[in-house]
C-alpha cells in the first residue's frame, strides 16, 4: 500500500494542480512534494533491514502477455525513493523566486515526473519498468522545450532522440528475455533473471550490450554523452536539477537492478569494456570541465565524470563498489542540485555565468560564499563531506577489480579539485567589479535550500552509516548472486 501511495499521490497532486491558478500553485506543489517525502520517511520507519522485497503489491495487468503491475522496495530501491522525495520539494522551492509562464502546467509536470521516477525505482516487472522509464521522459521533455533557453527546440529534440533510441534497445533486450522465460511467458523480474542466466555467454553478451547502451545513454557514459552538456546548459535550472539530481540515477539503478543479475556472463565478457568506457569518460569529462568558462556547463561535464565513477564501481561487481555507488548516487544528487542552484542564484543577480565577468562576490555576500564553499567541498569529496565516503568505496571496489583502472579513475579527485576550486576562486574571490558589486543578499527561500543541502552534505559525511545499513543486505545478496552465477 505504501508503494502504491508513493507512486500515485504525486500523479493525483499533478492533476489537481491543473485546476489551480495564481501564486497558490507553487505552495500547493511544494506542500504535495513535502507530503510525499513524509510518506517515504514513514516507509523508512517501517522498513526491515534485510534483503527481502517489502511493501510489495502485485496485480494482474495484461494477463495474456504475463504482464503484472508488480511493485515493491528493497534497500536499493528505498534509498533512491528517499533521494527522489527529498530532492523534489527542494527543487520546487528553488523555483519560488522565478516566475514561469503557465505555472500550473510547469509544476504539474514536475510532480508527474516524480511519479514516473518512483515507478522506475520500485518496478518488479520488466514491462512496467519500461513504461515508467518512458513516462519519465515526457515531462522533462516538455519542461526543457517550453521553458528552456536559446536553441532549446533543437537541443531538446537531440536529447529526446538519444534517450528514445536507448529505450528501444532496452525494450528489445527485455522482449528477448521474455521470449526465453520458462513455461508461460512473463515479465516478472525473477522470471527475467532466470531467463537471462539460462542463456549462453554469447547471447547474454547481446542482451548486455542492448541494456548497457540504454542505461549508458541515460547516465550518460562516454561516448553516449554528447546530448548532456547542451541539454543541461539550455534547460531551465529546475529541469537541469531534475535531470542531473534524479533522472540520471535511472541509468545507474538500471545497471544494478536490470543488468548485472540478468546477464552475469555478459558482464564477464563485456564488463571490462564498459568499465574502460566509464573511466575514459571520467578523465575526458574532467579535462573538458577544466577548459570551460561557463560555470553551468562546467558542472554538466563534472556530472559526467562523477557518474562515470559510479558506473565503474557498479560494473566491478563487488560489495564495496556497489555500496559506494549507492552512497555516491545520493551524494551526487544532493551536491549537483546545490551547484546548479548556486549557478541560478549568481545568474539571477548578475545575468552572467562566465568566470571572466565575475569575481569578488565574497566581499559583498560572505554568507553565500560559505554555503557555496560547503557544497563545492562535498562535490570534490573532502573528508567529512558526503562525497568522500562514496568515492572512497567506489575507488576501493574498482581497485579490487583493477589497480590500473582505479589509478586512472582516481584522477577524478585531483582534476575535480582543480576545476571546482578554480571556479570558486574566479567567482567568489578577488576584487568586485561593476557586475558583482551590487550582489544582493540571499532570500529566505534561497537560504533555506542551501542550509538544508549543506546540512545533508556535512551530516552524511560525518555519519554515513544509516545509508550503508539500508542498502547493505540487498547489495550483498545481489553481488553474491552475480558471483555465484559466474562460478566465483
């Protein structure tokens, strides 16, 4: 029942918003998002810390095809549901100082997207997973198309085509698995696991390539990343936060839930290639980020580097790498939303995002400088911030797989510090100029958002145990299943 409520409450709220007019839309949308977060916290209080699927609900949907509306949560799903319900109200609150045309439609699309995202994270039927996967694309497409910046039509169309192509590859892979399920064909997750593991290494490799490409486009992983920088830069800040903070986690979640356990022999054959692509993406994106002059575009490339490390840790298929991925997905979501919000604050006050035009903001707004620094330090994985424990576990897990690849991936820590600290220096330090000398104080909404994010960065950096405890049983079970299937 809790899982169904988490899925359908945002959808109901989105439909009701369409009937509301005026400034009340923002407050009602925020209220609905906060209620959704409270529901997820209630689910957490009822959660049993084991590897079993909980809060399960299953209803026949299309009986003739073996399709069921089957949902539930284990620790892996629950963490991503918590991330989604935590970030959506924050993302809505960041938009309070911006007036969007047709606000009822705008906020209705945000809540509709939340519904689809949660559906992705709780689906236990392959066809249902695909349906929610596609549904999540529709709201963000219209958010970017209708409220985006210059050249938004062309850039959004490229994003749509990329992700749609990936979705079709995933559908082909799922249908192939469905055709190999035993007895009466079924899209049930356990049936698809058995079907995938029953295939020989060659055919598992085909399925691996199809599913991996779909997930790699969504994250994105090199060389499937070319849609991302333009889309992140052109999208309205709210859309960029949804894309980077939550939506890309659909891809990393797909690797964990719908790739590794399904085709372990495919992982054995193609996993090394996939990890190498992930590591190339880390170094490539970090180097490109160093060369950027636009702060928003820099963060877009830094996101590619961070998700490349998450992908490599998952594909290493050991407990440390997987646990690191779970923590880092949450940390990255919090940090990247904070960074894009900081970009928005700067742009609203100065009309600029390029480093050359900025400087000296600390002199006129030291409070903003401190909050910005905390978010930045979380992003560069300073010890005692949320970014550190995730990156440490990811590099540990990758080192167990290959010391050379771990060494190359570890460059992300150094290169990340270079481009993030240099951007802080250019934006916040030095002398003020005509653009920054009148930088206005933070509003109450802006302070609230940044303080909440900074508290999460420091709190989970000092004490990450609750996050690790939630995911550990499910992660251990999944990794042991993969290793057993590989005969290790």
